[in-house]
């Protein structure tokens, strides 16, 4: 058995366990936040605000849903694959210890062939082939988990901004509907500007 295969497999399993641990922590945190907003809306005497807090609670259930389904170890996911960039096998730089590069291969055969060329292993035992396929499966599972995490965080940020706007609306006396809508637009604008700035910073670092 090639040492790099065992090490790669162990890394994939360790990364999955870490991802699942983070997911469970965020689910627990979101459960607490939902309980908080549910309690606040129960105490609110304003019917309009009460409905606003209820909407905030329901919206927070959406990222929770994405976190929960990320815990399911699914190998193929058509929805997640929509976010994956299509690459030719020749353009993929394989790193046997990094799940991102492994998940970029379209199938097991391309991955195994690239591994053989990189490490100059012309012949592989049945067990080594099996380990390579398991590494590919686990890399795909990790890609799915991380993708759902990113979607959940994106939705969570939107929910947070909406919840903040509800709180501001509740705290500021005499605010009109137009002013409330303006607050929402400003907060959303700041969020989008932050995303654009973050992408530009990443591009400059590459």
C-alpha cells in the first residue's frame, strides 16, 4: 500500500469530521437565535413588528436546513454540481492531500489515471484502486458539505441583515414605512458592497 494513499484517506475522513463538527455547532447556535427571536416576537405588542419577527424566525430555518442536509454523506448532488466549475482533466493540478483538486475530476478513472502519472505508479493492486475510489468519493462528499455551508452562510447573512432591520424598525419610534424600506436598501447595499470588495481582495492576492 502506498503511504500517500493512506495519508490522503485519513485526511479526507478528518476533514469530514471537522466539517460535521462545525455544522452541529452552527445548528445549535441557530436554534438558540431562533428561540430568542421567537421569545422577542411573543413580547412585542405591535402587530406589524410581531409579524416581522415571525418572518425573521422562519427565514432562519432556511440556513438551518442547508446545514442539516450537509450532514448527509451524499456522493453526487445535481444541485451542488451546478456551482462546480467545469475543468478539463489536463487543466487540473492534482494534490492527493487536498479534497478540492480531487473533486474537480469528472470521474474515478480520470482521477486514478492522473494519480498514476503524477506518482509514476503504472500498476495498482485491487486494494489500492479501492482506496483511490474511496478518496474520490470522500472528496466529492466534502465538496458537497462545504458548498452547502457557503450557501447557508450566505442565506444567514441575508437573514441577519433582515433581522437587524426589524430590530431598528422596532427601536426607532415613529419611523415610516418608507424609512424602513430605505433602511433595508442601505443595509442590503452595504452587504453587496462587502461581497464585491471581498472578491476583489481575493483576486489581488492570487
